[in-house]
C-alpha cells in the first residue's frame, strides 16, 4: 500500500509529508510550551521549521534533477522517517542550519557530472561547506567530498584544485567582518568548536541508545545494498552514487569527531541515507520486500520518536 501511494510523485504526496513534518514538529515542541510566550523564541522555532522544510524540498530537487530517483515520492517519505529517529534535532539550530548548507553544497557537487560551469560549482560547494562549518566545525570534513568530485570529473585543470582555498579566503573575510560587528572573540569561537572528542557516553536514556542502534542497523542495510548493487546500475549515475556514499561516511566522521556529541549530529547523514534508501526501493522490484522495508521503518521511526518525547 505504501509503495502504491508514493510510487508517483504528486502534490498529494508532498502535502502529506509536509503535514506530517508539521505535526511531529509541534508534537515535540509542545513538550516545552514556554516558547509560545516569547516572540524571539517563537521566531526561532519557525525559522527552524522553515529550514527543515527547505531541506526536504532540496533533497527532493537533488534526486530528481540528477536522475538519482524516478518520478516517485520515496525520497521525501524516507526523509520524514529518518528525521523521526532523533526528534531532538527539532531544537538543534546549529545542526539544522549546518545541514541545510551541506545540502546546498551536495546539490552543486552531484550536478558537477554535467561538466557545465564546473568552476562555479566547485567554488559554491566549498563556500557552503565552509559556511556550514561555522555552525558545526567538523562539517569542514565535507571539503573531502569536493576534492573527490574534482578527481571524478575535472582533475586535469589545476585551477579547480585551488578554488576551495579561494572559498576559504572568502568565508574567512566574511566571518572576520561579522565578528568585528558583533564583537565575537575568534580565538574562543574556534577553541570551543575545533575540538576532537571520541567519547560516546552522552545518552540520557536507553531510548536514545536504542534509536542510535536501530538507525545504525538501518543505515548499514542501505549502504551495503548500494555498494553491492552499484555495478548493476546505469553507468551515468555511478559517480553520483559514489559521492552520496562518500557523503554518508564523512557525515559519520563528523558525528564521531564532534564534541558535545548527541544523536542530532547524525542529521548530516540523513540526506545521503535518504537517497540510498529511495534507490534501494526502486532497484528492488519485489513489491512485498519494499512493503516490508517501509512498514519496518515506519514502526521503528514512530517507536523511537514517541519513546524520546
């Protein structure tokens, strides 16, 4: 039934997923209703919701524009399900903003396969990644994806290798101006964020631990599926899928290295995992198997969401 509903991309599918995002967002936010009486906090909550919805449409644009998904709604539905694994994301502004800019970068890097305006795309992707690193420092690791993309498509032109460093200069100048305007201590800013912490002992409850365990198992399933079936997929999308897989593993390293660790940091892995999950359902033609995948994920996501409220 689920596969039938999302087999075609229709306005009804988009409306359904958007409504569900709104419902789950406000279900989480009403746990602490104090923000309702503050204009600033209410504006902040609305801005977080807007960025979450913008990320939703951006993921859909990436998969459709670059041929990573057919004309269906699987990607948007998987995005919703993976989002529910870690409801505390709804309060983590740095992760939400940072993830949005990473998606802007991913959009440019995947479209690099067309070889049109390659220099602009490399600069833009590097710029957005560096902006994201100001919200979550270890997002800077996604620059590895920029160099991977250069190797895949435009490695012969030496100027392409320099562009990420030019973007670094541009972002540094912008950050310097902002820090002067708002009196931000640059040294303290980076000392607090440029820290490596491998400890994973942040769990406040067994439900958070369970959510992480289930998410890791689901992620391994879709990653293994992608790696084992990649050779059978159309040659034209091989480099794109390889970048998606690389993006997922970089996101995992961002989680492993970051201080103030929480499940929220896994949000950076949701976009590439969404793409791999949608691709898995399209590749596996057995309707029964796809229905099982969807229903298991729905049960897991609902359980992890409501258990963490």
